[in-house]
């Protein structure tokens, strides 16, 4: 599934509001967050009474509904009630928290560098040969 790069500045601010609201509603503490044009990274502290999968389902489902409710143009653009991709990555043990924080903070710079490296300007090799 290809990512949709639709999270612009206005939508980014709104999504951050929705995520903060939903985390407070579920008593989940946001430790680190970063939102790109096509995905989000969160480092959160989830209370033991909530399963990780229940929290992720709630976060993705409710934030998607909020996005479509306040940005109706996206609902018509995508033709469904699904904003986020179906998967997610979760790690509960084994990784150093400082390493995860660093990864989240530096992810945008890495993506920008990768985008610059993959952008090629195609030049017509036959230009100037035929007159």
C-alpha cells in the first residue's frame, strides 16, 4: 500500500490536536511525537489497564473519523472512512527509550535527505542530436 502524502500544515495541526485529545481521554501520556506528510511516530506511556492493540485501534479509528468530520474534502477524495493505513509498529520491550526518541526526532531529516537523493531530473539524451 502506498502512503498518501496529504498531511499539510493545517491538517497537521488538527491531527496533533486530535491525537493529544484522544491520548488524554485514554489516560495515555505522549512522551515524543512527530508527524510527517504521510505518517506519524508516537512514543507513549500506555496504562496497564489498556491493551496496546485497543489503544491503537481507538487512536486510528477515532482520529480518522475526526479528520473526515472536520476535513470533508478528504472523505470525498479517498471515498471511504479509512484515513490511516491498516498496520502499525509497536515495541513494548527490548529497545532503549533514548534510541527511540532520537529516531523519532531525526526521522524528518532522514526523509528529506532520501527524497532529495531519489529525485532525478530526466534529460532527453537525444536533445540536440536531431535538427
